[in-house]
């Protein structure tokens, strides 16, 4: 399905390092991903796995002490990883790739009416005059589900609720007409009912404008709802990716197992909740072998010695684990994962 | 129970008034600019503005309201107490004190306001950019401002006066050179915290340039303290002008300023016996400084939309 589509973004072996008081921290260790036109790709992983840093590098928005140490970010025939000057980035930010952030309460300038804030990006990126931009802004507000847009247009951010503000932020981002929209946990700060509406808005905008969405989240329920494909990230590395049903029903990496098994919804009554023991590795140190091995009760000896390469599960599903090697011993997935697989064979849909 | 009901506070009464007007259909959405409305609701700011304008207008239209030349010496009328001829009396060489205060206002306000605005212009525009960008430029200006702030002002003034000569423009230039440092540091400090705000990140992600983000989006958020600082330094510069004039280093003595008038009254005899030479001008200075401060406060509140009004 996705193979026939055109690749809009290719990220190859990106390494991102931060300089912290003289020490080097490797936040992203050789992460790669492809993004197809019009699809939604979710990046999941625990806090500190490098999801945000990874995607911020597509916009040149790393903190001052961070840099893309190696790797390529190929977009429209240019390598964004080689950009050094602000002017180069200004051509990309907003009009090509835009990003929305987690906390809608602080994502808008408190001193400007939301109308001004939307109009500003429209005039900047689409060269409209004031009146056209106003109409366009009103239309955008309507599209993201803000009723009475004409009146809301002249109001300040503090007159909006959290969910409404996130809608405004989405309207601003979409008004730039970007090819790629990066959503950094856009629904984390909102309650569940609003979450669903916002996700629906996003999907609709995507259908209408044909943009690709990179969705960063640690909420697997959201992923199942919106994503065409999923990439699982751990310790600055993508360990497994594939189409959403593949990763959800047939996960292969032990970390994906652990993540899914930790979902309380998937457990059965009376069972202990699954937890991942230990902590993520220290990113100041070189990681030898599979980064997840120390926390993985099913780790093989080789996991501590050498990092696994990519193994293909299907044409669209890949995982970085030695378990997929032909000479690997049979290792049983946790019970919950096995049950998931059975359910999927029976044709039941997750989350429905 | 009834007693409690009957007791109405001021708040209750004003609320009742509003409700009555609303029921009568009189309460319409005001078409007036929101910020203007807010500042008009601030009584202190309005009062300050009235006093400020009175003093300012009096200074501007000085020739219309005084009949005397502030520099005309009249040795027949020396040290006269207030009378119908001279509303605020005369000084030691017979110059009309009222005329001197009114004309002196021109110079003092020019020096105070001009220096404060000049210093703010330099300090804020530098601080905004350097604070957002950080790095080398920021470090450079920071050290520079420290040098100017550490340098004794009197020495600097002496130096500049001896090089440039004593004049009004030179005094303003000197005040700007010595006064931009605190403005720079304050703006920079605000920028350092504001640039980490998420909306700044968001604006950046929407593709806005550095200049637009700093001057159009962050600066208004930093303007509150800047406004207050401008008003405070206006007051400070007026007082500094007075102090320097006393030393003979400020405005040349042949020009009447509030500082020059005050300092003519240094003698104990005048302080004890000729109150009209120092009290009125002292009151005018205080009123002016106060009114400027009230205006600054009102401006700060009105530019902050999270404060209702």
C-alpha cells in the first residue's frame, strides 16, 4: 500500500550529539526513517528515547549545544543535515516542515490575538494580502472546529481553553500548508474526549491537504488511532518499524514486546501489571551491543556483544533484534503478546 | 438576616448599576480600543496623565502664561516674597521664579525624557537582539555595559564636558552613554527567560525570522518592565541633571532648569527665609516624577491582556 507512494523524507543514520559541560551525550544513535507522502508515521518510545530531538533536527531546532554529528536528512533534493545558516532553515520551517508542540497553554503568544498570529504566518508563507489572509485564517479556524470564528478571531489566547488553543495551534501550522507536519505529543496535555476530537481534526486536515504527519507520542492508543506506520524508538535508536497492524499484532523486538505488554488494557484481570525493569542506558557512554539487552530478561549472549542489524519480517516490517537471525534460539514472547497475535488471527481489531 | 441583606458594599452598588444598565440595554460592546479603555479605567494613570500634560503644556506654551523673561535681571526687586506682580516671588537677582520654573521645565523634561528614551532605544534594541541570539555579541555588549556602569559617572562627565564642551545636547549624550547599560541588562534578562517559552519555539517552527520573533513577538512581552524603567529613569535623569547642574557641570548656568533653580537655593538663609525659591520647584519636580511613574504603571497594566479591565 505505502510502497507505491512517493518518499517525501529520507533520514539516514542520523547521529545527534549534545555537548554538556565538556561531555558528549549521544541523544540519537544512528536513526533512520522514511516518510511517504500523505501518510502518518508515529514514533513511539519512552521519555528520553530521543523522539523529540530526532524530529527537531529536521527543522534545525536543536539547542545550541546540539548538532547532527553524522547522517543525512534528505528532503526535496537537499540534505538538511548539512544546513548551517539560519536563512537556509527559514526556507524549510513553516512552509515545508512545521511542528506543533505538546503544551497548548504556552504555545501561543499571550499578547497577540489569535487572528493576528494566524494571519502572520499566512502572509509570510503564502504571500496573501491582509484581507485575503483574514478570510483564509477564518476558514482555517472553521476547519479545526472553532465555532464562531469571526468573533474568536479577535480574541487573545487566554480567552481560549486548552483544547481550543491546541486547535488554534493546529490551524496556524496547517495554514502554512507544510508538506510535513510534526506533532510532538499534541494531545498529551488534553483530556481524552478533546484528544479524540483533535485527532479527528488532524486526520481531516491531512486528507484535505495531503500532508504527511510525523506523530510523536508515548500513548499507544493514539498511535492505533491515527498512524499508518509505527516506528519504535529506544535509547536514540529506531529498533522496529512497520505498518501499524504489523507492529501491534506481531511485534518482534523485545522492547516492542515490553512496551505493549505494559499496556494495562491488554492484561487480564488478576494478572500482575507488566513493568520494564531497570532504566534506559546512560547516553554519555558508548553502548555496546543491543541497548535494550540489560533490561531484557530474554537477552541472548550476542545482544551484549554486538548490535543487531536490521532483519526483515515482511516487506514493510523490520526489526533490529538478533532473535530474527536464522540461528537464534526460539524465544517465547510474553503471554500478552502471544494473545495479541491470536486475537489478530481471529480478525479482531485493536482498540475497536 | 435582613440586616445582612441591606448592607451593601461599594462593590455591590457598582454591580447593581452595571446590571441596571444592562437590563436597560445600554451596555454595549465598547468599540473603543481595549488598551485605551483599560488605561482610562485606571484612575492613577489618568491623574498622572493630566498632571503630566499640564506641566508639559505649561512648559511648551511658556511665553503665553508668563509675563516675565526667566533670565531678566531686576535688581530693584530682589528676593521678593510672592505677590500679585510675581506669583512665586523673585530670586537673589530679581528673576521671576514662576517664569523660571515654567521655562526650566522645557529643559528639564527634555533632558529627562530625552535621555531616558535615548537610553531605552539603545539598550532595548541591543538587549533584544543580543539576548535572543546570545553568544559573542551578547558577551561583548554585556562587558561593555559593565565598563560603563563601573566607570564613575562624574569622571566621565568631566571628561566629556572637557572634550565636547558644556551644552545641553552633550549632557543628553552623556546620560545616554552612561544610562543604556541597565536597560540593556534588563531587556537581555527578560529575553533570556522569554526565549525559552514554548511559543517562541513554536513561532520558530512556523518559519518566522529572528527579527520578527524578537522585535514583534518577544519585545512586547518584555515591554512592561521597560516602560516602568523608562519612567523611573526619566525621574532619575531629572534628578541627575539637578545634581550635575549644581556642580556646574550640567546644563550651563545661563539656562534655567529645575535643577539650576533648586541649586540657587543652597544657602541656609534662603532655605530658612525664602521658601518660594525652592519649595514650588521641588513640588513641581515631585509631581512630575510621580505622574510619569503613574503613567508607566497604567501603561504596563493596559498592555497586559491577561489583566482584565
